[in-house]
C-alpha cells in the first residue's frame, strides 16, 4: 500500500468510519471475558490479577484511547527478567534420561 493510498483510506475513515463501534465493543467484551477466564484458571493461586476490561481490547482507530504505558521500576524489571530466566533454565537444564542406553558388562 502506498502512502497516497493510506491517506485516501484515512480520509475515507474520517467521513465514514470503518467498522461498527458496537461490533468492535462486542468483540472486545468477548476477548476481555476470555482473558479473565484464562487468567483465573491458569495463574498461580494467591496472585493478584487485574481483570481485563473491554477497553483493553478496543481498536484505537483515531488515537483517542491512547494511554501512556505504565513505567516499571528497576525492581519490577529485574523480577520479570529473573522469572523469564528461571523458566528458560528449567527448559535447558532438564536432566537427561540415560535409560535408553544399554548397560556395559
């Protein structure tokens, strides 16, 4: 798609918005519902979960819903990185099962 074509679509969207807002909201509600169920089923017990809301899944066609992302502290970043490393180390350092090799006499 060229820049000119993109500009034409943006102008068209300003005149007649692409899609129906209610359809977007219905789909966003379904996505939030599924996310909340999956989060409840598969998160660790006792962990605090922030429930998803439909606005989290709404497309932002006109940059009206843009929110500044929350800044993480250094400790939060370190904690997240350490948890990723822990999971990765479990995958890499799995004990090898040598039962398939024949025993020497």
